């Protein structure tokens, strides 16, 4: 049983009309889900304003309306609560409704453009292997110890977050690792959560369709660290030029990690091969199956986080050597013809550059590097020519294709990408709109010892075209075509 005044604790309230000492059923921000005695929170979304559905929610049985602007006509018997920010109010109310579940575990948020999924997933894996009950909230999936749930967003809505955190409490989970996206921070989904620590991986060109400028995107990330309290830790990659910016105003204990500059946690790459990395971390050597410079940063972030959470250094290094790579993150296979295919989620210019530079640093240059890449529809258009430029500069051959075109025409997206190709690289490129056909073409072009990179979708098992989702898996597709070539 929940009392309205209890779930409004710590919410920034401007005005109340009606009684707050009433029993409520549940909190909803989707009017279609309202049942009798529910609270409806009118949230202003990017496409829909929940204030337009207040009357619908009341007809459905809502007893309480949380809104930023009170309706002109107030209905008798309904309690109205006017707040400054409905998203933040929803998050705080969700935490109160589920009995502040983040207070009862050590919650670590990981934010940055690239590396969030790898760092959170491998921290889950490491702590699980160390014998703890662990939770994970990531782009790929949600894990409540061993129970797995499908993820719908990088950072779920605040009701979903707190519901999973409460389930973690019930399962006896001690640590939870959570991806914190810029959208999630900006929309207040992490308000009301108590974080044990925050980790910053890096910052590069992304989501400028949502955040108007790079500075705004950076400042939203920074606000996550600004919100950490003095009992938490803030761990930042200071090889990134924005690494120290993240720590400027935080009350948390500040820690840094780096491969190049001075930092609290230091690492050096001793060997970098397709079979893995040999690293020196704080003077101790460790072998990991993860590949590439960018993963050296991820491993160091994992090491530092585990140490800050109380694990012994020697134990952490042992556990790092057992870590398995994350689905769709530099996931590779080698065919009988000795063709190497790599599937990676790289969908930003920086991530694509990192992956291609990693492959080029390992390969002998006697073989070809064939890249299959596209860009998502209804997303930041400015990165399209940049990604095409990077792909054509750093590959032997590039096939431009569809990613998730969504409502856009895939041919238009490819044309916008092609504008970034330098004249001397035109001969390296071709366009195959159908993604399956593009992967097949790459396999047909490849010779023994060549390398195929399929970038952009990684772990995703669908393709989104004109509002519909179709089954599509990059890894399974390339595996199937390479097998056909062997026959």
C-alpha cells in the first residue's frame, strides 16, 4: 500500500490541489496503462506531451495527476500536483514507490560515448566470477543476478529502473552496473538514485540530433558527476580531453585512469593481437581476450572500478584474464578459408576510427580490409560524411549499405555518407543498399587472410525499416555466407 504524500517525498512541488493523504495503486506515465487509483505523470516527451492525455487518464481511473501546468478545468475528487519538471518528479516518485532500492546495493553508473556496454557487462561478469550476486542494466540486456530481461533503451525509464533495482534487492544483489546515457541523464531518469560511483569512458561526436551542440552533450554527461555525493567515487579517463571537465564540480572522491598521461590508475599495452591484449596495469602484467587500444581503456576502467569497490588487486587481475568478450563488440570468427570477419557496434565516427585503427595496427598489410558500414536513419545526420570519410581512408575496400534506415530512404542516407569520401578514395567504395547483400558481396570479394569488418549494429538482431522491425543478425549473416563459400 502506497500513500501519495510518501511517494512525493523530495519532489520539487509548486502547488497542490486536493488531498495527498490518500492510498494510490501505481504510477504511470502512459495513459493507456492507467487503471483505478493510479497516479498519472504528464511527461513532455520529444514527440508527445503527456499533458494532452490528462483527461484520458482521468477517464481511465487516474486518481492523481502530476503535471508542470495545471489544467484549466479541474475535476472534483482528483488530486493535482504541479511540479517544475515531470521527468525528475517521476524518477523521485518511482524510487520512493519501490522503497528506494538503490540505497540497498552498490550502484555504479557508466557514461561516455563509447565503451559503456563493454565496461558494465564485463564488470557484471567479473563480480559474478568473484562469487557475488550482481545486477546489470545495459543496452543489450538487463540481468537480475541470473535472471535475464530484454533491454529496450540504453537507460530505461525511471519506473523500469527502480522496478529492476527492487527485484535485485529481493534477489540479494550486492552490486549493480548500469549504463547511463545522455538521453537518460537529460530526461532525469537517474534522479532519486543513490550511486556508489560513476565512470566516464570518453566523449566524441554523437547524438547531436538530440543535443543541439557538442558542448550541451558534454555538459549533460558532466551533470551526472555533478550529482554524485561525497560518499561516492568519480572515475574519469583523463586521456580524453573532457576527462577532467567531468570531475570539475563533483562532490565525489575523484580518481583518474589513463594510458598516456599521468593518472591514479595507469596501463601500458605490451602486445596487441587478434588473440588478445597483454597489458601492464600498475606494474603487473595481465593477458585479456579483449582486443585493441580502446579495450585497453575499458579493461583499465574495469580494474580501477573493481579496486574502488573493494576487490584485491591480484584477484582483479586474475578475474580480468578470464573475461569473455561482449556480444557485438569486436566479435570475430575465422573461416576455413582463413578469412577473418569482425562484427562491431561502432556507430559513431570515433568508435569506427578506433576499430579500424586497431585492425590496421594488428594486420600485416598484405591482406585487404573490407568494411561494410551504414548510418542510422532519423539520427544525427552530421556524422554520416564523417564516418564515410573514416571508413574509406582506413580500409582497402568499403561497401556503404543500410543500417537501421527507420523512416528515411536508405539511398538518401548513403548519398549523404558518400559526400565525405575524398576523390582519391572513390575507387575503393561501392554501395549496396540491401544489408544482407552487402555482407554477401564483402564475403565474395574477400580472399584468404583478408579481414571483413561489419560495423554499426553489433549485438542488434533486427533491422528497422519504415516503422517495422525485421530479424537481422550481422554475425549470423556473415557466418552463413562464409560457410557457403567453403562449399
